[in-house]
């Protein structure tokens, strides 16, 4: 992570930096595999920490991005994780501005299905790419928020793929022009 990004994250933690809100215009995000408000399917569930899902990221299509977007980013976040700070399941940045969709399983870095220039950041599981839902046994169902961001920087703008997911999320909030979300739940 570059020094500017690290400094911004520290200042945000102490309330010194106020992040700009996104434009009121939000994007529309859809998927063939999931729908907003649905339950996660086993295909999207992780295959680590005792979960035995397919760990396949859903296909995504989006529209309504502002014309001044220079790239896109995708995050998948669980605010209900018992960590005190949530859990980042997927972060992909530097998706070219000409992109309006990604195929199913694009979060699998070994398959190289993401558009050229995309960087998939290490998630909170500890590996690069998509890591599906896997809440603790017996917890109430967790909420998963998948967001596609239109941002005002091209490509990865010098962001290192070893940066923490929380730092990347703060970076995205600074550069967000618009976004769209899909929300789903999963429990076991």
C-alpha cells in the first residue's frame, strides 16, 4: 500500500478525514446466480473453515455508471462476522471502465476470467480472489453485501495487492462516483 493510502486510513480511523458520499445516482447490479435479498446457494459458499460449498463467485452485470467513471471495483463484505470489524470476502479493483459484466467464477484467480488489468486483493481468508460465505455454525444467518463501485481512478492507481481489504475499502470510498449492490444471506 502506498504511503498516501496508509495515511488516509489512519486519519479516517481518528475521524480526521470525512469521506465523500457517493452521488445519489446508483448503479443497477444483477446476477444470474443470485438475486437481491436471496439466500446464498451452495455454489457460492466457501470451501474452507468447515464449509463445503463450491466457492464460485456469481456472474455480475451492471449498468447506470456515470460517464466519468475510470474503472470499477467489486467487494463482498459480511458485516455480521464475529470479528468486531466484519469480514471481507472479495475485493477486485482496476476493472476497466469499458467493462459491464464479469462471468461466473471470475473470482477464481487461477482461471484468469477477470478483464486484463484487474487486481484481486487478498481477502480475510488470506488468499487472493473470491471467498464465499462461511459463517460460524449456530450463528444467525449473516448478511453479505456485494458492491460494484464506479471510481474516478483508472486501473489500480498504484494500490498494492497486499494492502488490507479495509484499507482498499477506504480507498474506494474516497474515489467512489456511484455504486450498486446485491445483498444476500447465509447461515449454517
